[in-house]
C-alpha cells in the first residue's frame, strides 16, 4: 500500500516530526542511516532531527529495556514533550 499512497500523503500533510516507533519503522524511514540495533538508533536520536525521532516500540515487554536505558526517559521524553508542545502551538 505504501508504494501507492505514502509519498502523496506525506507531501500533503508535510509533517514536522515523524515518530519512528520500533525497528521496522526505523529501517523503513532511515534505511542505511539506521544503526545496527534499535537501541543504537534510538541512542543516536539527535542524528535524525528535525524530521525523525526514533523510539522503542511501546509495549509491556520494553519495561526491561527502559530500565537498562534510563537516558531515554531523561533525554528523549522531555524533548518529545517540548517538541510536541511547540508543534501544537504553531
């Protein structure tokens, strides 16, 4: 489906920020720019701004991932909150 409508839809919507949720979305959008693992890609989140923000998939299964990667809640969550507020305000 994406081959038929994706480009036209994005051209119409012109999103300010695309959340790349999980490995598949990151691979699709970033291609060779994605790192070797989802964790590495999310850790390099600043490399993909301002268009993309890679995130882990929200799942009860990622609780352990969040505990192993406390930088996510310290760095990325506040950025996402502020960026979302900026987008909504504009």
